[in-house]
C-alpha cells in the first residue's frame, strides 16, 4: 500500500511505525513542515494504562520512551498555601522533543520516508497519488479545512486563556496550583518531565486576562507578572518561554472521520482539554486503533469505517469527561471559597469519571483526612 501522511507529530509518526512494522512492503512517506529538532511545548504526560498500550503496540519504542521517563503517583492540589496530596494516580512525563526524536529514529529504522521542512499545500494532488492519505496535521489541520464539506468539522473556540511555560523548579507529581490577585484567579498545571525541567501551564478566565492587561504586555513583562503570581510555588526560578503565547482552547469534533481514502488522526480529528491528560496520548492511541483496523482488513474504505466504529465511542467518552474537567477550570473562580481539602476533592471529581468511592480505594488516607476535617 502507498501511504502519505501529512504531519510528523506523535499521531503521524506512530501510525507510520505501526503500519511499516506490520507490513514492511508498505511505502510510507511523512511530510512535515518543521525540521527534525524544531518543536514547541515542554513535557507530555502518559498514564500507566497508556504505557501498557504503547508496550503492546511497539516494544522497541516503548523501551526507549520509558528509559527517559519521570514517574509519579500523586496529584498535588495547592490552595491558600496548603498542599494536599492525593496518591494512587500513576503518571509519567517525557519531553515532547525527546519523544519525537525516539519516534523519528524508530520510523526511519523501519524504512519510513521522512520529508522534513516540507509544507503540504496541494492536498488533493497528494491524495490522488496514494492509496491512503492520513491527515495527522494537528489542531489547525489544513486537510480538515480543504475537505470541510466532506468531513463536517464542529469547532468550539473557548474563551478561557492558557499559556505553556517551562521552569527549572521541579514539581514531583501533577501539581494543580490556584492563586488569586487583584485581577482574578489563576490556575497552574505543572509536572516535571526530566531531571531539570517542569511544564508549567497557566490558565485564567477572560476577565482575569483582561484585568491583568496581558493584551498589551511584552513576553518578558508577562513572565515577570506571572512569576509574581506564582512566586511561592516557583521558589525564585523564572518561567521559561519557548515562543509561548496565550491561546484559547479549540474543541475539535468531526461528524465524518474519513471520506474516500482520507482519514483524520490525532488533534486534527479531536481535541480534549489538557487538564485531563495530554493530546499526545490520544494521538498515539488513535494510531494504534487505526493500525489495528488495517490488521482486520486491507481494504482502505472498510478499514476507515472500522476505525470510526471502534474508536469513536472511546473518543466521545473521553471528550465528555474532558468537557466536565474543562468547565471546572473555566469556572475555577467560583470554587475559590472552598477550603483546601474541599477544593482538592472537587478537583479530583471534576470530570465526573472519578467517584468518592474510587478515591477512597485509590487513597484511603486522603479520604480519611477529608472526613476528619469536614466532620461536624
Ligand atoms: C502551543 C502548544 C503547546 C503544546 N504543548 C504541549 C505540551 O507541552 N505537552 C502536551 O502533552 N501537549 C502539548 N500540546 C498539545 C499536543 O501538542 C497535541 O495534543 C499532540 O501533539 C497531538 O499530536 P498530533 O500528532 O495529532 O498533532 P501535532 O503534534 O500538532 O503534529 C502535527 C504536525 O503536523 C505538522 N503540519 C501541520 N500542517 C502541515 C502541513 N500543511 N504540511 C506539513 N506539516 C504540517 C505540524 O508542523 C506538526 O508537526 C501543545 C499544543 C499547543 C498548541
């Protein structure tokens, strides 16, 4: 089979690896507009369950990924200077660049052709010359735009603002920190992903963003302002920018996941708010699901229909949990009156997927402490 893939992110690379591994005769080419070492963002997070899926799909890359890992089992919620730790949550972090390098090497070793610094404009020409065109071209997918009528995307740009920074302050666990100032409420999501660096994502509602005056601030002033807001948490370490910009979360859904020989994958197909887990995990699990559909049938239309049938319910459930989590963070201001313990419980149950009894099983000490302080 002749496969063209637009986008050399986690979705495109991992799908190429799995297809080439299953059938070395496939001719697979990835078109990526960036160079092999250009990337944005900091660390990406995987749950224990995702790691098991990656191991089952490709032991070689799994071994490389887990060599580089930082693992933890606690979520820390910081509110009014008090830190509440909830254990029993298995997660790991790795630098996005590191992950991409591992996947690039593995794809190249298997014989996938990687064309870097190659932006695709002529989507239709590329589609005509292959049996399968995979649109793994990210949240602002060109392919999705080109085939708007066939794919029928539904896009929802949220008003909340967030920005991805890094820092050399190490957060040993997934740390959710809430801070307030005269402008409003800020939340930070942070976790270390190597021995020196943590991801530090800051979000706030549109009123807070406006009152803080970010619209007219330079990158340096913004980092210094936010460094002040989170001064207690950053312990003097500055916020590190990697061309970091305030963005609004774009919720992506598509009525049709494929048409003819074109299929969407990863962020191009769907997004889930970062507060519930990284888009990287979903992108790689999409690649696994699509490759499995091609194991069941080599007919392209049948495989794409099979992928839609099997994967859509998983994504819908995930997007629904992520939506609950996103709404919680969008309304974080309304929860600031809670005590640290009450806030920690509310945060842990925000997606509607984790019950009070689940938490009791995961971390009985946390629930005992909660019951002790809330008992009348
Ligand atoms: C600013 C920002 C920072 C982020 N930081 C993090 C982070 O730190 N941790 C985390 O877990 N997640 C992060 N994410 C989310 C994460 O990047 C995605 O959820 C995940 O990478 C999805 O994988 P993907 O392969 O579907 O898409 P992507 O990783 O976005 O890959 C798509 C690729 O397609 C390429 N491309 C697009 N159009 C074309 C074209 N026409 N021709 C050729 N190439 C093209 C792009 O250059 C890109 O490399 C961030 C997202 C944004 C927007």
